[in-house]
């Protein structure tokens, strides 16, 4: 049995693992914390402990990769742990803001500055964990204490993580460096690559990860990336770069499984549970007394929190009879005003872990394949994929007849199915060239707002780095 065949680790085990990672891999923390001061400038090699001790066993090496997932899941406003849902919900048209914090207001008003602390945290989150993935890729092949199966597993996961984080770097910030080593002097002077170049490297990493990783978790939570997670990200990448045939093929690898291990949940209330059959890759929460950050961010129980759905989004997104409006939106009355909030994740403070953060789920893959098939003029099969999503939502089959009408229907369905989830709405507006629509609701909107600014500390530390236009 591979590590990926084991059930997801429980919360008590996770706390133990955090301590294990902290004590056993303190050297990673030392090296990576240095990397926060530059792009990935990590100090001299003399600072590192003996690498042979770090990857001496399967258990110790597993803790190294788990440390990445703990970091991604444990950040309060982390990019992956809910930050994309919240902050990109503000930059698009999904959310209204109830927070006075200036850094948060900058997202909502689309007037981000290079000194924004949230953006700096995201940049650090991306390149810190890319560095950790590169460290694993460099050290695992040199280890004599690891089994061959573990070597494949770790290298596959590290390549997946490297591609996954670069995907967000290029979609948030535009041209970006693609870091593939721990050579601190080279990385400190890295340059931004074109978007096409970054995507080509992402595809290379994911194609290798597909071959190295096990197919799917057969029992327990899906908290480790698998070959199907790599296929899922590949399908999203191909969709974004308009390679329709490859987007369809990659999505089909996930959708067309015959063993029933991945399938749509019949109930909308079980989609985001830790045991969801729809999940492809999840992150287990690690913060004490909390499930997901999404359940913590949004207004409910008649108390204003950080955000709620904009009235315009709520009233124009869902068709009559859409169960998602009933099950995935919570209505609160505060001071005589109704607020409509995302309610996909329902468990706030609790010692019991019931909900995991869904990073990839089957619904997205169906919508990707539907869009790709429409672009390939496979209208009947595309409509079938779309109607699977609509059926669960309690809606009638789509009546879109032409290619253009079907593309519009799929865009509407993505808006309703994936709302306030991992920044999908923001990225959809960008990839379809529709961010200009925000001008109607945001007076200060400018076309340069489609890219976020490079954090000022990064510009200060790497003088060869250029800022995005408009900042």
C-alpha cells in the first residue's frame, strides 16, 4: 500500500505531524524563512543541516511533503486556504465588503498597491513552498534510505505542487519566474518569464506528475495529490490557454472513470465534506477549533463578518428553483438589512473536523469539458455534461441551441456552481476578456487592474524585477 492509499490523517495526527515537521525539519524552516526576504534567496548552503538525515526514511520524507500542505492550509488569509475565495471575490463582482482594513479595502476597490500585506503573504506562500518542493526534488533521488515507491510519490507530489503554485503566480501577477532549483544566488536574480513560457513549464511538470503519482485514493480523505489531481489541473490549464482538445482529454481522464470512486454527490449538503465522493483533492484544516476559513469569513447568524454576496450577484446569478440558491446561500438580517452569504462550508468553530477545503472537485471538470467540447462543436455531448450539473441543482435541461448560446449557458453555470470558490469567477472574467464589465459597478476600474502588483519588497530585493503596468 502506498502512502496515498492510506486514509487522510486525523486532526490529532496532524498536530503531531506539525511538531514532527517542526523539529525534524527545522532546517527547512531556517532556509525557507530566509527565502522570504528575497524571491527565493535562501542563505548559504552552510546554514543547512545534514541532508542525509532529513530523507533517511519514508516516514521522515513524508513529513517534508506534508509540511507544505500544512503551510498551505494553516494560513489565516492564505491564498489557497480561502484567500482566493475571499479576496478575488472582492476584486470581481461576487462579494461586498464589511471590513474596514485598508489592505482588504484595496482588493474591493481595485486600487491595490505594491505595499499590500496580503499580496506579500501570497507571494511568500507561493515561492516559499515552491522552494520546499524543489528541495524535495533535489534530495529525494540522492537518498539511499527511501523506497522506490516513496521516491516516485514524493517527486510526483513535489512537481504537482510546483506547477500548482506557479499556476496562481502567473494568473495573479502575470509574467513570473519559474523556479526549479534551490540555487539561492541564481534564484535571487531570477527574471520574469512570459505567460506562455510559464504555462509550458507547468504542463511539463504536470505531465511528469501524472506518470509518477498513484491514480486515486481508495479509502479515506483525498488530502494528497494524485494523478487525477494532476489531470484536473492540466485540464484547467488547457482551458485557460484555449487548447480545447487537450482540455477535453484531460478532463475525461477524471470524469470517465468506471469504478465509481469519483462521482457527483447527490446532495448539495455533502459536496464539501471530508468524505465527499466529488472531491479530487482536498486540504485538511489544521487550525485549532476551526474547519475551513470559508466558514469563518462570511456573514451569518445575523452577525456581519468580513463579506457577503453582493446584492447584484445574488439576484442575477441563480435561476428560479436553483437548489444552490437555497442550500449554498445563507440569509442574515442585520439592522433590518438582508445579507446573502456563501454557505457552501457550514461548520465554523468546532473540535470535530467535518469539512475539508475542496481544491479540485468533479463539477469543475464537467464544466471544463462542456466548454472545450462546445469550442470543438461537439454540442450534444457538451450539453450532456452541462445538464449533469443542472440536474443536481434542480434545473431543467439547457435549451441552448447554437454554439454561442451554449457557451453563454456554460459561463452562467460556472458562475452559479463555482461562486466564491478558489477565485474561479475572477479568473473566468480575466480569461474571457470580460473584466471590463466591472467598470459598471466600480467607478475606478482600470484595465491594468486585471493583474495584481508585484509586492514592493520583491522589487526592492531584486532590482532586475519589473512592476506591472498601472502600479
